[in-house]
C-alpha cells in the first residue's frame, strides 16, 4: 500500500504475519498470512550449483501484465491478481495477456473489505475462492475507482468462476543460505525436472525504503532497480517471481553480497523498473525487523473444475447488502419444511457495507451462482431431494434496507453437464423480504395427488381409530378398502390393513 498512513487492518496484517514467525509445531505447521501452512517439500533434492543462475517467471506468458492496484488492495493484487493468475495459467498452459485468462483480485477484495478501502491477507481472497471460484477479468473487468466496491452480477459469470479454484498453500521460509535453495528450486521448476516454476507472495513494509534506480552492476535478467535499504512503515503485499544470482549489493560497510530475488509490485509499470526490482538475499539473511520484510513466502495450489455438481441460482433486489445473509440446504423429503443439511454461503453473508447489491452508486438487483457441490453425495442418497434457500434480513450496518427475492432455482449438472436438470421455485417473483428468516424451498419430486371426502378416522373418546373400514378412490381411479388399528400417538405408529382392487372394480371383499 502506498499510503504512509495505513489502515488498521493492514497494519494488523503485517503484525500477525510477523508474530507468526515463531508459531510452529513438530510437523512444521505455522500460521502465515492468516492460515495454517506446512513447509513445501521438493520432490527432488538439489544443490545450489544444480540450479540455473537466474529465473524470471514474470516474462513468460503465464504471468499477467504489470498493473496498478486499486486502493489498499495490495494483498489481493499480489495473491490473486499475480500469483493465482500465474499458477492457473501455468496449469492450463494459457496466455495471461488475454482478459479471459487473468483473474480479478477485485472480485475477491470487494467481498472481504467490508465496503471500505481496507487491506488484509492475500489468503482471505484465496480462501473465498475455494468455494466461489475466482472470476476472470473478462467477466469482471478492472475498475478505475476504489469507491464503487462493486459486486459482479450474472449467473453465467459466477458459474464460469467456479471452474477456477485455489486449493491450498505452500510455505517456504528463509532462515539461512541453505534455505535459499528450495526457494529458488520452487521458482525454477518446483522440484520437477522439466516442470514449470512458481511464484510466491511475501509481506513487508513499503514506505521509507530506498532504491538504486540506476543499478548497472552484474545481472542476467537486466533490471536497473535494486533495493538498498529496507522500508520502515506501510504494510504491503508483493510477489517474488524469480531470482538472479549474479546481482551484487554493497552494504553500508562496503561488503559485496551476491544474489537477489526479482520482486514485482502492483503500482503500475511506472514504478521501479517496469514494476520490478531486485530484492537482495542479504536482507533476508541478516538481522532485521520482520514487519519490514517477512521471511515466510507463500505459494498457492490450484485446480480447474470443468463444472460443479449442484449450483443454486439466486436473484435479489435489495438496497443495503450487508443486511442479507444466505444459507443453502437440502432435505430428503418433499414434505419437509426445514433442511436436513445446511451451510452458510461464503458470499452475500452480511458483507460489503451499506450499499445496493452491486455496490455504491450501482444497481440494487443482483444475480449470483452459489456452489452446493459439497453436499452432492448427500443429495445422491435422497429419493426426494428438497432444496432450501434461507435469506435472513437484519440490520447489520447503519441502515436497514429493503427489497425482494426475484428468483431461486437449482441446477444439477451431475448426469448431463451440457444440459443440467433445473428446478425452479415457483411464484416468488418480487416477494418482499421480511425481517428475520425468509425460507424458500424446491421439492424435486412432484407430490402424489388424490381427492378425498372429510372423515373422522379416530374416536375422540378412546383415542383409537374407529372400527369401521374406509373406502378410498385412488388418484388413478382404482379403489381400496382400509382399516386402521393400534394407533400409538407417542411413537407415531399405526397398523393399516387394506384390500386393493387393481382391476378398478368395487370388489373389496
């Protein structure tokens, strides 16, 4: 973040990142950038001499063009805009110069910033993406102003985002010269011969630092900006994209130190050298303030999912989005009035500030897709799945908004991804949302229907069924004679004897 005066949450992010340096256990777990991580283990052990002397992943097609972040979104710019974009394109062998192959850090940021220009950990946005996926810039283009805090609208856009998921994290920690080797190996090929290298996020300060903007010393990668003094304020997230062992840095005592990482910033191409600068190994290896430069580097693992299993499609029109929370559920019978399994949505859950659904100065109507695939196995066991959407309206910010639910449907892609089964909640168009819980459901199996005449089947004096039999006409026009007995109200059981005339006659003897 380029501001000298930083938001409290940004400073907290740096503080927590630094304080996590000593939070480990015997398995190597450590809390880094708000998540529990384990150290990266290379598939193959190498020595420093076996690695190339330089690597620059920012110049291959998987890495996006350098951009200028919006507001205090540096952590999401680094984690999603740079790192996730690179890793997903490396996985799919796609070109990040195309908008459909770049991933919107603002898509995540605007769900987690509370409708304010506040930062946070890069993992906040990536964790969100584990359930929502991450939208491309083709579907959610870059914005020019921070103040809109926009949310995307459009079922197809959210559905496309569900293909692209972060799955977890890897951690590399620099403590000494030897620990540089696995970091460089990860950047080079992730320990797999012929494999693609990775990129890594790191945290530190960004105010009060000094650079040699005209570095002309040894280099194989050709950048002319070299960090010469660590910053002293302003929490910031950045990305390491490579290294150059030939770069030289001279400390204040005149001693020359070889080697530097290539760091990428999100302040546009006019910063540093086309957005890049050399970060000498020296600063990691000597005693320093870990708020100014964190020694833990974070990578992300990703996956591509061709399609989800089950998705909820929801359209709302509401004036103050942080009032709204959504829960998704399912039960096993069409007659059920509440879900058997239920979980909260990770988006539209008391988020985003007192703005209309699409953001400040924007529209109050929105349409989203929410993945329900985590319960697909449960649904498969249910003969009559009954889907539930609970929309809770309560004053969460300064204003209690008002609005309606416009539509709710469920898409089941399991049998035919190209032509999913679609179940729609009928008759709810423009239904006002009351304060408290608003529950909507979609039985997927039509209930059996039959006509009947009013009868009293239980003796009010004895509490037992009357002795006389009853004759029923079934929905298909056949007849049955039924007698009830042995009614146990407490346990909800009853004995039923019947005779059914399958030929449609009245022969019920």
